[in-house]
């Protein structure tokens, strides 16, 4: 089978659907978006991820046309959309609160946008039926929004925003109001719908798991700036800064001074009286430069005996064990006082676990397990 | 059911007696056969018959109704517009001043409002009649409508309007198709408030009414100054009746709507389960 990987961002000839060019947005004295440049390609499922107040919602509202750009410009399909009012943009939005019209039935809600386009009755009926089928709500067409459940409301909101077949669909925390189980199911449903319709999705979320699950690329934001844009795997495995590493998932950060020790290999002196840590890195560090080594807990092995083959191994004491069912996270205190988290899959039953509190243990990892970061 | 204590029964009786005894006396004497108001001379509906013959009262009633309907309708449109701008217009220069000015007539003594309107009408040479009363009533009832509607708009989810815009409505369409239907109950109660205020206004109407048109409150007031007649009692009884029917109907309708909404929700929950 000849399957091409969907990665237009790696193709120099691809033209982006959306271009943010040096966009700045200020509310009075407060700078919400700071000189931001970003390209989003057609058919992407793009996630804007960040803590609340990082500017992700402002970016979305600028795309929808509810906020104006202070400086710079936003292009949609090659056209500057600054002067275009929201009702004339080929962009639709799914609101966090769903914003369903309470006085209209599910059917009327979905038909609302189509009616504004002066479509014929036949066209409207056909499209509404199609949308109801897409979100599996045919039986609820005549219900009012207050007569259906939260999950159904979420699907009505999605159907309504997709009905006009927009070039771009914006989703503002679309699953925030759903409980965890329903949220996971809905994430896959969203991905299916995105694939079936071929619409470009931009999703705003503060839930990193959600962003990792649904998105083709994730932009991690902080204080109006984009820290890193990459695929979920790249963001997780190769974060470009301590902020990103720390924001996505769990991470151990070891601070120290780097010294080159061979081909793309560095020694990190991190504490007195301990052997330096060995790590590979594509990025170059000069002798004595300050560096941070970020290692995911699941990349650290824990054992009762000293491993023979490990490049990096050190002894410590189990401080705490977090049992999560499928996984256990061990908090191991090193002689210097630093606590390192190590995670293992619980492939055996808990009764047969051979490591317990206060046990002396060995933790170890390979030279390629971590990422060296300069900031 | 818990039985009421003697204390509760007494409080209830006292309270209601205080509220309704005067009206009961009025209704009772409206069926008096005697011409003297306070001397009972047997049951009769004579005064109701005479009332219907009294052209002056009927004219005044017609004028009052016309004024109330027209002025409350205009006040509702203007008041809703003012409320919308003040709540939604964002921060423009002098916004606080404007909203203060909208509410000022609420606390302005009616005599002053009436007098200033009278001076204005004389100044621009407008003959006093139905038109001037309508204008005057619109002026003072508009701010009541504005207060009622803006309190609803404050709690209105702004994203509903944004969703309408997002789906391609013009700002006016968004207002007409989404905002207005949702705030309709507040707009209707604003209208009803303006209507009742106009119906029983005496002070402002007496400044702005002319010989060509008199409202019922003015008519009753001037008739009473010449002595209370059983006819007035009959007229008042009819007004009490109309108001009672109106209030009871309104509360029944809203109660039925609430019940129906509750049933719908229960039905939906049963269907979902």
C-alpha cells in the first residue's frame, strides 16, 4: 500500500490556509497576543494548547472576527480577513457554551445558518437531514435544546457549525462540559467527522491529553506567544524548552553544566559527589554551558539490583508510590535530595510487586532517553 | 398538611382585610339602589345601566385605552432600544451619564415631569389632546421598560448573538431572530408595566390633557370632587374586575407554560434514560 503521510507543514510548496503574520493584540495596556506568526494548512486538525489566559481564545476570536487585530494581519486562503465582518467569513465556530438558540428546535438550530444564505427549502432540508445523520441525532430533530442531554447538545452545536460547510471550523473547548468518559468517546467522533468532511479544524483547549489525541499539530502557547508548534509525538519526545516539556505530560528536569564528550554526546555535571549524567543531543552546547535534561518518567527504569548495562545509573530510596492501576509512579529520592519520578507498567499483580516504600533502589536510563534543553 | 396556628390566621386576616376591605366596600355600594352613597337601600344594578348611558365616561374610557395602548407600544420600542445600546454598546464616552439619564425620570416628581412637558407643548404650539398625552406617557414609561429589559439583557449569554453573527446573520437579523425572541418575556412585561402606568396616571395626564380629550382617571377625580356618586362606584368596580381578570389570566398562562416546560423536561429525561 502506498500511503502518503499527511504533513503539508514539511512541504515547502504547500500554501497555508491560514497565515498569522506578526499579529499583535492588545486590550488597553494588556498584550494578549505578542507578535505571533503561524501557518495552518488545509485539512489540518490544529490544536492551540495553553493555560488559561495564554491568548489561545483571543486567537480563535480573531479568526472568527469577534476581535480585531491591533497589528499585523491574518490571511485566510490568501485574503486579508481583517476588514471582513464575522457574518461574511467562511469560518464557523463551535462555542464553549454551545450557544444553541433555546427558542428553536434542534432542526431549526442547524438550519439557521443555511437560511441566512437564502438557500431553497429543498437544499436546506437535505443539508439539515445530512447533518443530523452525521451526528446521529435524527430522532431528536424536533426537540428543544433544553430537552436533550449535554452530549447531544454538543453534537447539535457541531452539526450547526458544520452545516454551512465552512473552510475553517473553530472549536472553543468543545468538550469541556462533558464528563471524562463521554469526552474520550467524543474525541474520536470529532476526528472521524473531521476526516469525513475534510474541514480544517482549529481547536482551543487547556487539556493536553485532548490536544494530543485529536490534533495533527499542536501549538503550545504561553503569555501570548507560541512556544512550540509540532506534531503531538514531536512535542512529547522533543520539546524545545523546559516550559513545553513541563506542560505536556510528566517530566524530570535535571539541571547542570554541560561538557562535550564525543560525537553529539555531553556530560552533565548536576550535583556534587555524583557521577555526571551522559546524554546525546542534536543541539550543541559549549563547555560549561547551563543545560537542563528532561526525561519522561516512563523512560526511567527502576530495579532492586544495579543494572550492568546502563549508561546512567544511580541509587536512591523510594519515597512514594502512586498506584494508577495500569501504571505505578515511583518517587525516588537521591542522596542529594532530588526526587526523580520513574514509571512502570503494572504487568504483574500488585501483590507480587517487589519494591515498596523506603526500599533502596536503582534507577537507570540510556543516553538517548532524555532531551537536553538550554532554556 | 400542617394546620395554621391562630397567630398565622390572625395575621392573614388582618393583612387581607387591610388590602381588600376598602375595595369590598366600594363594590358593595356599587350595587346600592339609593342615590346616597353611604345609605343602603337595597340591591340594584341601576348605576351600571346609567354608566353605559354616560357618554362622557365612555369617551374618557376610550381615550384612556387608546393612550395606554399607543404610548406603551412606543415606549416598549424606544425603551428596548435604549436598554440594548446601554448594555451592549460597549464603553463609549459618557455611557454612565447616559444610563443615569435614562433612569432619572424614575425618581423625578411627576408634577415636574408634567409641568415641563406642558411648557414644551405650549412652546412648540402643540394643541393638547390625545397626541400630547401619548407623548407624555411614552416619555415617562419608556424608562421603566428600559429598566426591565436591561436587567434581562445583562444576564443574556452574549455568545448566542455571536453564534448568530457567525452563522451569517447581519447584526439586525441577530437581534430580530435570536435576541428579541429570547428577551420577549421581559419586553412583554415592560409593555404591561407601561400600559398599567399609563392607565392609572393622573398627574401627568392632567397637565397634558386638553379640553378635546380627557382620560378616565381625570374624569373620576373631577367627578369625585363634586361628590362621590354611585356611578363612580360602578365604574370602579368594572375597573377592578378588568384588572383582576387580567392578572389572573396572566398568572394562569405563565403557570401553564412553566408546567408544560417541566413536563417536557421530564419527558426528555425519561426518553434519555
